[in-house]
């Protein structure tokens, strides 16, 4: 739904340029292309962010279920690492060989 809103904005900008400016066709086309590319880049960024968020959520869920994850070649589970929700990372527990080691959840499989 949000993408339709941005498509409407591009159409509105193009209509305003077409009827209320003295720009030639090439200038209007370039402006429309730049605006379209900026919006397309923003949409692509949002899609990538959604994928990353879903991946981290799946990793967090596996960790909470007690499953062992592999992160940077290290086995991560609740006995060796704690999970920091704010930074979305695993921190090595005291008394383990990974004490104070920090691993970003995005680097897990």
C-alpha cells in the first residue's frame, strides 16, 4: 500500500512539472528519472531491511528454543552465550572460553 503512495507522488510531481514549469522534455525526463530512482532505491532498502529483520527474528527464535546456532564457526547456545536484544548480538557467558566475546546475530546461520 505504501508503494502505491510513492507512485502517486511521482505521478503528481511529473504532472506538476508537465503543466506548471517551462522545462523542456529532456529536463522533465531527467528529473522524473532521478525521482523514480531515488524512490526505487528506498523501496529496495526497505525490502532488504525486512529480510534482515526476518533473519534475525528467526535466529532469535531458534536461540530461545534452545537450539544450537553456528556463528562465525562457533557453536552458540544459551549455556555458552547470552542474547542482548538491544544490540541483537550474543555475548559470551562468564566461565566459558568465549567469555565477553560478542557475535552479531546477523552473522549466524
